[in-house]
C-alpha cells in the first residue's frame, strides 16, 4: 500500500532522531536559515520544540529570500532540493549552503549528525569501496567490526534505517548524487566498508528510478568488491529483526552498551511477526542473489562459518580485497557479546522453542 504524504512525513519525523538531526537543528541559532516544506514543519512541531533558527518555505515559484545576518543555509525539500541549493550557491557565494539529502545525510553515520565542510569541488572517489551486502539482523556488522579491528577497512552505515523513510518522503531522490556526497565527505586513503541492507535496496527499487540492473551497473562502475554475508539460522535472525524493528541498529554489533542492555528486557515475539520477518529475509536473499549475479567480484560468507573460523575467513578476505593479510588476526568473541547482554541468549531459548513447536520445525 502506498503511503500518504502525511504518513511518510510522520514516519520521517519519528525516525530522524536516529540520525541526530533534531539535535543538530536545535543547535542552530538565528544566523542559520532552515528551508523545508510546510508539511515538514507542521509535523515536526507536533513532536518537537520550536526551532531557534530562521525557517522558510519556498514560494510557488520556488524562490526563497535569504535575509542579512544569515551565514548558513540548510535545504530539505520533497522536490527540487538540489536545484534550489545550486541557485542559492550562485546567488550567495559567500554563504555556506547545504543540501540535507546530499551533504548532511551522507555525513550522518555518527550520532549526532554534523554539517560537513562545504566544498564546490568535484568529489573524489575513495580508493577502495568494499560493499557489505546482507539482510537486516544477519549480524554482518560482526564482520565489519572484524575488518576494522584488523585494519582492513572502516565500516560505515550510509544506508541506515532513516534513509528508508527519507526515500519514502522525497519525490525526486537522486541515488548517484547521494553516492557522490558519500565520496565527498568520506574520501580518503583507507578502504571504505559500505554496509547496504535489503530494506534499503527495496526502498531504492520502489521509491526511486533505480532498477536492479542500474544498481548492478553502478557497483561495477565504482569497482566495488562485494561481500555477501548470509546467515543460516534465519529463525534467530527473524526474532532479532522483531526486537530491533524500531531501532537504528540492525545488530548488537552496532549498538551502544546501554542500548544493548535494553534490548534484552523484552523478548516476547509474536509468531505472526516472526513468520513475516522470515518471508522478508528470504525475499531479501533472493534480491541479493539477483543483484550479485551480474557482479564480477563477490565473496560469499556464511555467518556461522565466520564465527567458527574467523581467522581463516579474515585471511581469505584479505586476499579477495587485495589487502595485506594481518600478521596476527584480532578475533572478536561473537558468542561472548550475546552472553554479556543480561543473558539474552538464554531468554531467547524459550521463545525459540515455542516458535519451533508452533511452526513444526523440529530439528533432529
């Protein structure tokens, strides 16, 4: 079912806190002009306090007046955002003009979000892009942390859960321009590990002009090395999906200790939702298989094999990624992480047994 304009706006406002945008907006003073649609301001003020910065909505002709005393302008529009940003930069070359979609969002991987340095130069592509493809809650983040621990790349979630809501809200989102923003604010010498999960892929395919073939061609053009992480235990994955469905993270490996502890407080997962998550996981795996079929550089990793043989897997990946193999592989204890969460693994067992019994999935 297609979301109404109001529904998509409400969901966006509810989840922008995951990126820390409200925290950033609250820090703006009267020397900042925030330009957005009236529907955004209406819903924003239902949930949040009034902003101290100046605000404006474009007129019917798309024009906006920038008063004296303004040093910084942030633009966030359903349509025509990039066009207005370019116009304002031509009109006010002495001001810092930002696009929320293509400057701020790519710089929102750490909380709270912050405005990147303004640059008009053509963005430089990172030397190496390692694309980590997975379904949500497959714990692909564990592999990302292993790569970082062994100096093989820094994982970043440029395609987090709030981006799904942004894609639903914005009517003319340009995916390639977003990737240019990612390159502009994160370019450097070290390899970049980009995490892309199937809920975002689905949103791209349904909410933008991106098609599976276009996405494959784009990955080929960027010369991405793709790592597909698949989890065999999809039942546990579906339970974790339910526990994390309203959270920014898709794995305990990307959560703060406080949020990890809170996760274990309620593990009552209805069977109906587990079945729906299982269907979503299987659909997501089919999407990845179809996407990866046209890519020349793909490594397929099963989580369970990675957990059992982390050193062997890391060394094989170093060869695949054309990275120096570490002399000593730094191992992260996968099971210890779950045992430390107030016994969440033990709490999950009764729920898992009930689900197995009710679905008739008895394991010999």
